[in-house]
């Protein structure tokens, strides 16, 4: 568990001020309201390639999933299955076809929002991961992964 400390002033009496540090745990902060997320989407600067489309059906999902899991572990410094699975689901959505078989999501999109279905918005995915990885780490992770996905979709075999 990654701990950071906040300084809190605590008055023990009128004459003495003592300063204590209270722990806060990464992963406890999340964007719970859509208005807060929309504000962050407007005010956060994202890479220009986030507006480019990615067709997940052309990407080797197994290879990208393994990379995501290893990268999350290297960022956190320990294996976290929940955060890894969250990242995989944010960037590689899956749905069931009419036979009930799980398949990778269809054509995905960047920030223009023009496609429907199981579309990926890397901006929202980055913001969702920031509470677990930290803002800088989430931004770097999302940028690196989106570049890999853009590259993978144009390569034979879907491997970047």
C-alpha cells in the first residue's frame, strides 16, 4: 500500500499548536460525479494522439493485456490484480456476442466520441486510473499504452 502524508494542525489547547501527519492511501480518491469528471476533461491537457481512433479488433489483446499487467506492477512496485484488471477493462473492453461468447470490443475511439458501443476514451481512462497510480503515472501510462494501441492496430498480428 502506498501511503502519503497530509499535514494537519491540531490544537491541543489555546497556547500550543502541534502538527501531526495523517496517512492517506492511494486509490481512495476517485471521480464520483460526472460534473467533476467533465470539469477535469475540460481542464486537463491530454496528448493529441488521444483523438485518433483505435480498432481493438485489430490488436492482439493477449499481448497488450500482459504488457498492462507488467506495467501496472512496475508503477506500483507490487502486483495488484484489481488495478491491473481495471486498466485492462478500461482500455480493452469486452462484450458478449449473440451466442454469449466474450469478444473484444468493436471499433473504439479517441476523444471525439463519434463511435458507440464499447468505445474507449483514453482521457476518461487516464482520469479513472489517476486515483490508483497518481496523476503523473496515470498520464504516462495512458499515453504509452495509447501509442502502443495505435501502432498495434496497423501491424500484422496486432503486436506493436
